[in-house]
C-alpha cells in the first residue's frame, strides 16, 4: 500500500514539472501540415492535420489561409501527446480541421503559422486534387477508429450525410422528391440541423416525419452502417434552367469508448474515462437539378404554370335568395400538384352582384407525386337586384405530365334566382329629385302656440348650436364620401387591399400558432409561425407566397424603406422557425410563448418601417 502511494506521488511530481521543462521560454518548435489523402471527390470531406512538436500549448489558435474558393471548414479538434524515447521526452500538439471539397481542380492549402512562447513555426503548403467524381462509397473493414479528440478520430467514412433526389431532370413546377439520410457506424446520441440548404428558384413542401427518426441497418461494400431518414421535401422549380441545391449540414454528438493507455499524463486529460461525448459534423453533397421549360405548343390562355392533375367543382349554399341577402359560392380545386401556389380563380360576375375576396381553406398533404388534396375558395356574393342571374363557369388549366399535354378542368355555370326589390327602388314616402310634395292640401295648418321673437341685433352666427347643426351634416357627408372612396380604392387596387389586410391576417395566424404553444408538437408550432412570417411579408410586398425567395426578401424590404435592424430581426425569426421545424428536440411552452412575442414585435417593427 505504501509503495502505491509513493508511486502516485512520484507520478504527480513528474506530471507537474515535465511540461514546464519541455514548453518553457525559448522552446524550439516545429510544425508540419498534411492531409489524409490528396486525391478527393467533389463534395468529399477530408482532414487537414497541423502537428506542432516541442510544445503542448499555443499562444493563440492558428488561422487557416483563405480556403473559400475550393473548401469549407466544418469543424476542428485538438489532440495532445507526449512521447519518451532514449530518456528524452517530446511533447506535441495536433490540430485537425475537418473540411469539405467544393470545387474541381488542383488547389493549394497555404502555409499555416503557429506561435508558442514567443517561438514561431510555419508549415509547408499542401496540394490537393479534387475531381468531379462523387465521394466514394464507404468501403473497407474493421471497427471505426477510436476518437482521440473533438471529432478528430471520426473520419468521413464513419459518419456522413447524403442528399438523394428522385430525378435530376424535371419540367417547370414538376415535383422533385429530395431525401436527406444520415449514415453512421459510430454511436450518435443526438443531432441537430446546423444549416438548411439554400433553395433559390424552388417552392418547398415538407413531408411529415416521425419525431424520432426510424433507423435501419444497411451494408455498403461489406461495411455495416445504421441509416435514418432525417428530412424529406418536395421541391417545385419555379423557372427553367440549371438549379443547385446547396449542402445541408448537421451537428452530431457521438458517444465513444476510449482505449486504455499506459501514458501517465492521460490521467489528467481524462483519457482513461471509459466513455465520452465527442462533437462531430456531416455535410451532404450539393444536388444539381436541370429544369426544362413547359412546351409552348397548345398552351391555353390564362395558363398559370400548374403541373399535375386537377378537377374543379363549384356550388352555392342556396339557389334562391332575396335581394341584398348574402349567398356563399364555393370553389373546390382538387387533385395533385403544387396546389398551395394556385391563385384564386377569376371570373366575371353580373354587374348587379357585389363580391368579396375569398376565404381559403386547405385539406392538403405532401406525397411522392407532390401536394395532394383540395384547396377551397369561398366567395360571399350579394345580389343587389331581382331576377334570374347566371354565375359563370370556372376554368383552371394545367399541364398533364402523364399525357404530355395541356388540360383544362372546368366547372359549369350556376343559376341564382333573386327575389324582392332592388336596393335603389323607390320606398314609401320618397319622391323624385325636384318634386315638391304637397301636404294638407285641404286645410292650411294654423299655428296655435305663441311665436318666439328674437332681437334683431343678435346674430345667429355667435351661437354654438348653429355651427353644430351646420357642420355635423357636412362632416357626415365628407366621412361617407371618404369611406366610399377607400372602398373603391381597395376594390380596384389588389396590392393596397393586401397591404391593408396584412396585419389582420398575420394576427389570425399568430393566434393559431399561440394555440400550439401548449402541447408536444413543437414542429407544428414553428411551421405555423413561419407561415405567418412569410405570409405577412408577401401581403405587404404584394407578391405570391409561392414566389417569395429568401435571398430577395432583404432588398425588397429595403426598397420599401424598412430599417436594417427590423429586417435582420425578421430574418432571424424566420431562420429559427426553419431550424426548429427539422430539429428532433422539442421546446417547452414557455420558450414557444416567448418566441411568439418576439415574432409579433418583429412584425410590428417591420410594419412600422414599411408604413413610413
């Protein structure tokens, strides 16, 4: 027992004094840089190792040269080691950078300078060759390497992310199904989406996935992996041309079992701990999509770009009403395609019918063929004159990919019988303009009461009652004229009407989101909040939500006079919604409620800036 205590004390003394001896002032250091392999495929991850010998501590973290032209930095980790040979002890420090190749060609990673205790060392340049071949499928055998630092021992073949598109060539507005899968042969305890890919030129519809991804074993080139689908989207290209979907990046926490070691200094680095959580990251490869234009031959008039299979039906809640009573006309557009992008159908009503903007209701779900279900528009119509009126039929054109031709879905006209009298009809006691109504023509009425006399020197203009009686009717007429003018402006100016209704519609959407703060479905809450944010800006800018591109929001708001701080806060809230919709972890009701207050304030600040 005494011998063990003495050995432990000697070990403590050695561990406390040895680093000072090898890392003191005037230490001689050397630095080398290397990559695991210099021949890489486009999108493949690789490790750049910078090894510094002669010290275990640097004055500051070394800065890599600018690599943005051909690679992106995903993360880094540090490993320290001490070697004793022939009575001489050498300390070293290894910094490993995880990178991903982004451009084809021969590229040079410039020198890296490190500084420790006043001594400076510079690495030699390293050359890598990136080809246009995709990253190789993981191969080989044996157990995954044991991590020795912050993700340093977890190679690209141990944990990677793939993006698989259902097709690489589609027509405009034809759906592409994109799946993101994680493959791992290490123990991933949790993960989160670090950055969602930019998808300019696409309308995105998310698939509903389980809160906990379903995992399944798979064998790739003789190596066993576990894979899980973590994101699935339907992309609808809004225009022809080549489109690139940027990579998606995730951060994962890997539970590793550390190897036993005889190095006594590992006691103080925690290496003898049998288990540890190590951060790691993975990035998918970019996806190229070629979008073909729709054929020009046979394109019907009024074609809006819809691709899929549609049907249209129209109904009214009653076919006989009295004049000035409301009737509801319902238009159901059903089928498959990008149904959320369909604008309300336009049709010409008889001039005696007053129509109000429709209310939209969706019963939709995302499938392998796109968005399937029914979009309903309900119009409130008020006939102002009696008679038998005909509500016109509705046509919706679309391109049928199965038949390779344009089609038109039609709903026939509807008859409406209006009874009663027109709103402008003569009422009892009324008379035509200029007509003098004669009262009591048989006997002239005799005044019985004593008349009230007024001094001739008193002016009526000094009486407040006189001015009140004179000005109130004028004010009422002016107010009615202004109200009617505002209604005419809103009826003839769709952009103004949408802008005026933006705040009211946004409050309704936020109210629906507030109902979702209580419960376990955090994704539904953030999805509803994100739709409220996007719909608010779309209404204020008078653009279709389907065509709202994230990269164009900032310049559009700046052109409308919004302040930079308000724009930045709005985009930050939108990024939180996008990130939380795909995060496997939920959030508590208090956090959602606080975030909803933040969103409301961001909308208010943005609306105030646009309204100036």
